[in-house]
C-alpha cells in the first residue's frame, strides 16, 4: 500500500502501465471506519491495513478496494490495479473499486476528500478513456439495494439521478480543468 497526494497519484497513474482492461470505477463508502474513527487516528495506512485484515478474515484474497480516499484528501493505492476488486458482486470485472473513508449517510465530506474523489475519478477516466455515465461510474447501492453505499450524503445523494445531477457534472468540470492545466504546461 502506498499513500499519495493528488499530484503524486497523477504522476504515478500516468507513468504506470497496467495489463488489465479498465472500463469504469465503483464508488463506495467505508461506513466503518467513519469520520469519528478518523478523527481519533488520522492515519491512512492504519485504516487501510485494518480494512485489509478484516477482508482477509472474511475470506477475501486481499483488501477489496484498489483505492481508498481519506478525509484529509490522501489517496491510498491498496489493491494492485491489475487485480479485479471485490467491491460489487457481478460488477467487478473491468472496474476499479474506490472506497471513500466515511459514513456518508451521516458524515459530511471534507472539502479535501471531495477534491480528491473528483480528481481521482477524473484522472482514471482520462487514463482509461471511459465515459462519465451510469455504466462506467457506478454506486454500490445500484446493485445491492440493501446498502446505501456510497451514502445518502455522497455528492447530494446515492441515486442515479443524484449522480447525473451533481457528481457527474463535477467530475466533467475536473476533467476539463486537468486537461486545461495539461495544455498550459506544454
């Protein structure tokens, strides 16, 4: 596992070759640990190692998620991108799993976490050339109705309508910003 800030993650992502075909991302929330847990121990690696131990005890081969995004905006690459995640039964092949630390039925996302979620999702869309739509950027609850994941407060809600009205336009703005910034640096 490795912790990155937004720029370090971008550099790592665009300098790394991947063998698995990626056609989208799953958005999740941890539920537990939540922001109260984080405030008592704001350590990205501690929480990711804890989740990995829990997942291994449950019979997983590794931590479920490829990426964890923390309340301070830090980005942890957890599971090898070339390995299929264990995020949504029946929807893992071709996807990366993003686990956002917090309980977004109750916690309000920090600005730093919001920025990193948008930045990471935008970078992945650019790198792997997938569209920002309900087939490529998906929420866990859409496939497991007994879960609210990524939470009722995740970018104004967890429905497809919420995603199309709030989350997707914000990702598209971030993609445009990244591309403008890239053009300016040439």
